[in-house]
């Protein structure tokens, strides 16, 4: 059986000056800060523009799934994006660009029927 689901895109996430960032936006900002150089905790938190509580929660998850790694340099703990983290960033930026292009072309914002297969 085929069920058609009407999908309406959420354009609020495309707004450049959105009040709230999505989970993916926060993860990308943390990874982007460490794309080139490993950073300490405080610097990384400031560059990703997150509160301490939010930052700690995201950092633990990002390290756990392998997008970032913790390094020790003398007596400092530094954080750096892994290869998987860099791949995530590439795909995140590609998706963002696709959404911006779709918005500019006017193809985003209209309802689309998407077939979904239900049952066996």
C-alpha cells in the first residue's frame, strides 16, 4: 500500500538571522572551530558561541560518535575535529547550500507529495 504524505518544508531554519540554532547547526559550529587547529575548552566554547552547559552536553556526544577527538598537549587538553567530523562539515555545508539554492529558485516552500510505503 502506498500512502502519500504532504511534506511542507520549514523555511524558518533557512533564515540567516534565526533566533535559535538547530542541533546540526550547533554541532557544525563546534566542529568548524576545530577544523584547522586543536583548541582548548574555553576557546572552543567561545568560538562556537554556546553556553557552558549546552557546550559540555554537545561535546560529550560529538566525541562519543567520533566526530571530534580529545588530545593532550603537555598539561592542556585540546579538542580537534576527526576525519569523520570533517566529512560531516562538508556534507552539512553542501546541504545548507542546496537549501539556499532551492529557496532562491523558488522551489522550496511548496508542498510536495512524497510516496511512503506502508506495510509488507
